[in-house]
C-alpha cells in the first residue's frame, strides 16, 4: 500500500501467475493477480477470470469456468490423464499462496508473505 500511496495509485493488476479462482486480491484489495487461462496446462482445473471496469472505474471480476474434459476412451479418461501428468504432482506439492495484508509481527518482515 505504501507504493500505491507514494505513486498515487488505487490499484495494481498483475497477471501470468496461475491462481485457482482466476483472480486473487491482496494488500487490502489494492493488488489483484489475474489469470485468464482455464485448466492451465490441461491439469490445474483452475478457473480463469477477466476484469470488467464498471461505472466510476469499479473493478468487477468475471469468472471463466473450465470445461469438463471430454471422455472418448479409457486412454483419455480424467483418471488416466491425471496419473500421467507432471503438472499435477507440482500442484500437489505447491504450498498455498501466502496471505498478504495480514497483520505482521516485527520478525516476520523478512518472509515472502510480507511482500
């Protein structure tokens, strides 16, 4: 928020990081991560989102839900597909996105969650 105040900004929108709900708000709503690709790499089963600017520049997120996979044979079934993907393993091992904008203790400022 200090950056926004110093530069007279109300909102920063960033992209190119997969977030499961298509968008996430941080820093008391002053930072939004946006990801429009649904079902990233065919394995993440994430939603996508776009941001619509409404009246008075109010930001309204619109979700894009992933389509269910087409089942044409046992070779392309969702169970088989999940077993054979490296991305699924990465998603399971990936820690959750740290909460930002939460109250911080003095010794917590060096952690990535404080950024």
